[in-house]
C-alpha cells in the first residue's frame, strides 16, 4: 500500500484503496522459511486468532463480502475500524505466520475491504512454467 496515499492525493475521490482480508486458506509466495530463495510454493494457514481483523468478517457468515469502510456506522463499528488490530499480510515472500501478522488500522489504510473466508492459491500453468518474457507477443493481423 506504499503508493496508495500518492494515488489518493492525485485522483481524489476517484481513487478507492482496497484491502484484502482472509479467514483461512492457501496462497503462494516465495519460500523464505529457511532463508531467501525464489522457490514459489503453496502455504496454508488455519483460521486467524480471535483478535485478528478477519474475525468479525468470519462471524458474519458470508464466504465473500466487501465492506465500504467510508460509510461505517458511527459508534462501535466505526470505532473498531479506527482501532489497530492484528492483520495477516504477505507479499512476495513468506517467512512465518507470526512475521506476517502486524497491527493494522483498516480505516486508515483502506477505503474498502474485500473479505474471502477461504482462499486458494493461484493455479500453476500446465507444466508449471511461466510464459517467457523475452519472446515478443504474436502480432495480430487484421483480415
């Protein structure tokens, strides 16, 4: 989310910062559990702790939902989104669940949050290989 505030300044109300929160499931990342490597593998995490940002979303009972934090009802709901809570967040590399869990204030970071109760990793391509980037894409010829 490093560039979000810059985009928000540039685009004003036309920019919406979306966050992603999940209950449990799989994702893929570079495996840094035993040191830095470029080996991308699947990681699976169980349900988050009761104090995690995903807990209230999980309790709602919908497998997928979007919450617009800009219109959170005043009182307990808005106060909760304005307070820091533990949040599991990873990018390119994964070291441990503890390392990926940091305090986050959803209402300060995001305009809306997408919640997915159970995630699955991105599916590898058949053969497990990525398309080569050094090959120019085929040009389409108009009829």
